[in-house]
C-alpha cells in the first residue's frame, strides 16, 4: 500500500494538492480529468485550492465519484459544497464542471451521467479512464457511494449506478467499482480517529476487510493513500 502519513487533515490536503499539481503539469494530454468526492477532508482541499493560484486548473475537467440525490443548492449536495468552496471563489469555468444531477430521477441520471463520462473522459477498454479519482472511506468501509451491503456495485458492468445509504435510505448516484478501478490514479483522503479500526484491518488484510468496498482500491498499485496521524496513532 502507498501510504503517506501527514500531521493533520490540513497537511493531508496540502500534500495531495502538491502531488496533483505535479501530475497535471507533467501530463502530456491536453486535458486532465478528476472525479471529486464528498466528505469532510475534501472541504479543506477545496478551500486550499481556492486560496492558491488556480491557473493549473485551466485544462482540468471536474466530475464526481458520487452524488447525493438532492438539488444542487441543498447543503448535502457534493456539487454544491464544491461550488461554494472552490468553483465560485476560484472562478472555475462552468464548461469544466460536469456535475451529477442530484435533483433528477436517480436511475435516469445514472444513465445520463454514464453518457457524459463516455463523451468527456478518455476511454480505455471502452470504459472512462479518469486521470485521478479522489475517494474517502466511511467508518463502515464504504467508498464513493458503494456501501458494504451493495458489493454487487463493485462488479457491475455499468459505468454508474444507483446506491442507497444503508442507514438514512438516501439515494445516491455513484461510479461503479469497475469505473473507479479503471482510473490512472486513485487517491484516498482519510482523516480522523474514527477510521483507525477499519484502516488497520485493511492494512493487515484481515478476512473481514474483504467485505468492504474501500479495501480493493486501497491495495491497488496505482492508489495513493493520504492519511493523518489520527488514523494510525
Ligand atoms: C460522500 C462520499 C463518501 C465519503 C466518505 C468519507 O459523498 O459522502 O463521497 O464516500 O468520501 O463517507 O467521508 P469523510 O471524509 O467525511 O469521512
């Protein structure tokens, strides 16, 4: 596992931002695709991005790994959070932003967004290949919106699928496991002591950890895991 342990969530965001800048600047392609995630650490990342020089994002296209089925101005909208903290303050062109329509019917939206990805992300083996997919990990081992009780989404042949949060019942549109796994690079941002137990089990390859969606991606060679000390202390 490629694990980078930083002092604090802020340092996790700053360290990843620096890696990303290097990857964007050394990419030979004219454009660069990133799938963003929801969750707490990306909020720090978005603020950090907005506070710096945003020239590096000129040719970057932004997508999402998952979205909650709520309107874009809802406080739980992953797009809404990113817009408030990053796109608007950094004046990112709307042409570079490809959001999941959380306000639409989830099944229809998962089909529409699959087409958006096929048309706007480079294809590899007929499937969209993001330059970078950013992921978090929930305390139940979920990632994007693939939850442990919906492991079939890991193997689904669809590009996107509809998921249901196991506790709240909230519907989500998510990339499937195969789409995430097809990315050139996968980056985890995981912070806080609540992730300690799951992370240790994944690291030790405990049999139980095979039941969690985050596990497979964490063990991939092209995955970079950025954690803060609270996760391993
Ligand atoms: C979402 C996510 C989700 C998230 C994890 C970790 O929209 O909720 O994309 O997979 O990344 O739940 O969230 P935290 O960073 O808040 O722990």
